[in-house]
């Protein structure tokens, strides 16, 4: 049963990853239609395989995924589309896999961020900002807020990290 759930989830996530990556890289937008389709599919797939318990686990995964990414959104690290997408992915993976998926997505985003930083030639500048953020976390210091760069070379299309990290997580934790 878990094998069938994994295959169906992968069959849904693979084309989603391609489509979301295209839109996020080209337009820096994640269309709500794909997010809504992922959310509905996640709840229906989990309800089909797990009944009411599966549906509740799916909704729980959505809420946990939303909360995790919303915290990052509040600090300006994520866009609203990324928050909604990860909430929908949480509905697909279920509550028990949201945290491991979040970890894999974060690592995937880190690799994507380092590659983007090196490509743009912004290693020193970015490391200085990271240092400023770390200092801002200390008691008595204020957390800095940085404007979103206008040049897209200095931003990361995080939908790519979310979808491909979710696929990696699915392979690692559900196979």
C-alpha cells in the first residue's frame, strides 16, 4: 500500500516539479492553479489510501508545512507562492513526512543558493549579510532587513528547491 502511495505521489510530483520550476525560473511566480491542484490531489490521494486518518494526516501536513514556511516568509526569506506550494506539498506527503521533507528542501535550497551566489559572483557580499543576520540574532541586536534585489540573478527560484527537494524526500523516506 505504501509502495502504491509512493508511486502515485511521484507520478504527481515529477510533472509538477518540471512545471513549477519552469514558471518559477522564467516568471518568478508559482501559479495558484498548480498549488490548488497539488493540495486537492494530496488530500484525495491520502484519503484514498488511508481513509479518514489519511485525510487528517494530509491536512495536518498542510498546516505544518504552511507554518514552517510562513515563519520564513515573515522574515522575508520566502515568497507567498513558496509558502502555499510547501503547504500543498505537505498535504501530499502527510504530517509525518513534512519535517524530513522540510530538511531536504532546505538542503536543496542551500545547494541552489550557493550555486546562484557563485554564478553571480556575490560570495563575499552574501557572506557579509549572513554574518549581519547572525549578529542580529544575538540579544540586544536588531535583525537586519534587506530589500529584495531587483536583478533576478541575485534571487533564488525556491519553487525549484521545494519541488525537487520533495521528490528527493519521497525517494528517501517513502521507498
